């Protein structure tokens, strides 16, 4: 297991909470407010269907996703629904609406459509078949793009972005372990991350 990533994520939570307590007049020089993007490709010890079900079950996010306080899901069709997602890390307490489309068992796409805090908050999860000799595996593609409207929060996000994303990805993998039992391979090993762009 990648304990360094987990501990970095925990440090990010504590540090981000502390820094977000500063006044809105606080200024970090030399940092831009451009959007941040993270993308990774990882070999995972669960099937496409199993990982799809974890990610697509947005109503359960408050049980395991960091900073997710509440979710209210409104189903429009089999492959389309909206979710009002409440997140919170002091002093940020906000609810935003996401439009979520799915293609079972391969794709879960979430786009923020109504919020004053984020300019962008989009995620795409894609699951492909894993290694040929392990039918209980899949290749997980994850992309996150976000940008705060506030320059202050955007600057802070640039500092902690990598650790926060790391914590999120681990949360979904740990959720799969809790629901399905031990994985068929150690997806926390360095070699299972096939590519990473940030």
C-alpha cells in the first residue's frame, strides 16, 4: 500500500483546513488562478462492474468520500441523473449540482452545472478490462478538472491539489475493498499506476 500517499493526503486535509481559516483579504503572491487538471491510469484489483458500481452510487459518497457531507440524487433516466452534493472543510460549506451521465460498466461522467464557488468541477471515470490472466481486474482511468471562482481558494488549491486528488482516489479503492473484500492485486503499488498527468 502507498502509505506515503495516504499520509500526504491526511496532511493535506489538516493543512488545507488551517489555511482556509485565513481572511479573504489574504494574498498569495506569484500564484495564478488557472484551472487544475489531474489524470491517471491505474491497474485495479476489481472488475469493471464493481468499480463502476462504487463510483456511480453517488448517494453513498458521504460514507467515504473526503469532505462530502450530503448528497441528494434526482434520477431523470437510467443513464442520467442530477445530484446536489454538499461539501465542507472549514470555512467552505457549499452545495453544488452535478449532472451525472453513465454508460455501464465503463463510464461515469460528472459535470458541475450550478454553483457559485466553482468555475469548473468535472470528473470522468472510465473502466476498461484489466490484464488477460486476471479476470477480477480492470484499468481505471480518472480525470479531474476544477477551478474555483475565488482567487484565494484557487491559489490554495494549487498548493494542495496533488494530495487532495491522491486522497480521493484512495477513498474509492478503499471503499471497493470494504464492499468486495481483498483485491485480486495490490493496486496501491507504484507499478500499478500506468500513467499520471498533472
